[in-house]
C-alpha cells in the first residue's frame, strides 16, 4: 500500500497542477491590442517663385606679369656703373639708363671707322677723276666705236664706291656698339633678380638682370567644361566689347580685371579650360588709391557669366539624389523630378518642372514615401 501511494501522489499533484493552469488560462481576462498611431513628421517649407539668376563662375589663380624678359648685354665689356634702380624689387621707367660698360675700346673703334671712311672717300674721288680722264682720252684719240668698261675704269670706280659704302657701314656699326655700352630699360617695370654688378666683365649675350613689366598683369583661371560652356554663351567670339569684368580678391583686397582671351587648350591633367584675365596698373603707379596687386599673389575670381531669366532657385540641400525635390501638398508629401539648368555649391537653378507657389520641403528626411502625411512647422 505504501509503495502504491509513493507513485500515485506525484502523478495526482501533476494532474491537479495542469488542471489548475488550464482553468486560469480559460478564465483569464482577454488583452486588447491597441495600435500605436504613427508620428507625423514636421517639415519646414518655402514657397517657390520665379526670379532672374546671375550666373557666377568661381576660379583661382596666381598673378603673373604680361611682360617678363632678361636684360642682356649686346656687347662685351666691364661694368663700370649700375643704376640704383637696378636692385631686386626696384622700379624703373622705359628708356631709363640701367647699366654702363667701359666704352674706351668702342670710342677708338668709332674714330678708326671714321678715318677709314674719310680715306675711302678720297680714293673714290681720285678714281672718279681717273675715270673722267680715261673717257676724255678715248674721245681725243678718236678711234670711234664704244669703249669697253676697263678702258673707262668702271670696275675700279665701282670698287671705290663699294669701299665707301663698306666704310659707312663699319662706322655705323662702331657707333651702334658704342651706344650699346649704355644699357637702357626696354619698358617700365620692376627688377625680379639682379645678376651682374660693377666690376664684372660680361660677354655679349650675358644676362644682367631679370625684369618684368608693371603696366599690366595676367591671371590664368581654370574652368570646368560646364562653366566654360556657360561662359561661351555670352562671350562666343572673344570680342573685347563683350568680355565680362572679373572680380579678383584675396585677404589683402579686391581688384577688377578684364577677360582678354582663352588659351584654346584643355589641361591634359585636370581636363579644364584656361582663360586669361588682365589687370592694368597693378602697382598703382598711375592711380593714387587702391591696393597693390603683386606678381605671385594667389587670388580668387568671380566671373559673371550671364543671367538666367524666370527660373526657380532652390537650395542645393533640398535636391534629393540630384534628381528630385519634395513638395508639400495638402499635408501630403509629393516627389517632383527636376532637370537643373545650373548648379553651384549652394544653389540649384531649375527652369521647368516646378510651378510658382509650390511648397518646397527643405527639412532633411531619411524616409520620404510618396503620399505620406507631413505637418508644416508653424501651420495650425
């Protein structure tokens, strides 16, 4: 009997437990599921309107001189004097004296050439007299016929005449060499580098200094293909009359330049086009006011490239995936595809596809399903 109860009691307890659990489950109150309402995103909008848009191209470049050349000795000699303006950074004007070479040998050459010319002229006169006498002698002899050139001393006369001309040329060359011992500035400019000084003996062709002009400077500006195409619409033939005025700026100031030409090449590394802007009187030698624009300065450029009329200008951040925008319409979201006619880093310009009065959504949205409900900020 005890053995029987030993196995029966655990089974009875287990059965009673399962029966109780089933009874509790059956009599437990039913739980109702409540669907949580989805949050409606709050967005900011701006009404769209058409306006005119000034296209401005941006580029950068370094200032370089329009004219830069070497001051070169055309004759050899020892430098005996140098202008105080011939120093690195020094200014000079066109035809100003800069360097003098020792000229004693060249003055002697002029004197010798002058004497040779006088001697040649005497010999020419003597030969002319002989030729006249030969002609008279031929006529006096009365042999008739035509006298040949040798009888009339024509070859001798031509030789004497050529000797005079050669002496004239040697004198002119000697005077020119003497003149070249005093070297003058070829243009108004500034000294980049001085390479010779007093006491130095230089040969013909030796570089004495490197100079650059200060009447104007140039800046080469690279443009992308799209920027270059836009510029070509308003400057198709590169006429000066249609060239836009370019604003150049740096931390030190601002300057106005003129677009003067297109290099007509594409950089093989960057695949960009190169245009050239020129600024006159960069060192303000003629103007009394304004900042100096030095050679070598790095500047930013703003190039006006025409006006787009009756367009929509929207923030670049409002364009999604580069191809569409979000519009709020009766508290619903709508996707509208666009085809921009111009882009900048901050703005996108659209000609068609949008309508005035549309509410452009400017709020960033990670989820933007067509037709989803939205709430406009500040609207009741």
